[in-house]
C-alpha cells in the first residue's frame, strides 16, 4: 500500500508555478483541486492529485475537460477506502 502524501501550499506553488492568488483564482474557477483541511491551521493537496493535474495540463486539453477531470479527482477522495 502506498503512503498518501500531502503537499503544503509552498510546494504546490513550486511545482506548478505562479503565485498564491493565482492558485486560489484557479481553485475558485474549478481549474485546480481544492485543498484538504489537515488540521486547525493546515491545508494540503494530495500529491497524486497535483501530479495528475500537471500531467493533464501538459497534454494541452481544454479548460472544460480540465474542470471535468478535477471534479472526478475530488469525487474520488470520498470513494477511497482507508
């Protein structure tokens, strides 16, 4: 079984490029997955989701397809057994 790794915002920004406000604008537009709350003052993104979105972006798909892909990723979060 593989370990689930969560990335803090600094690491997401390093991998993705851009700034914090751009990232949150993309999240609000459905163009990047929402973070998960990991504690009272801590959020993070599953590394596998960040990697999947970056690979998807490299393929040059449309924004509509990207939104659908991200929706599926976020829905899978709740379907996985722990």
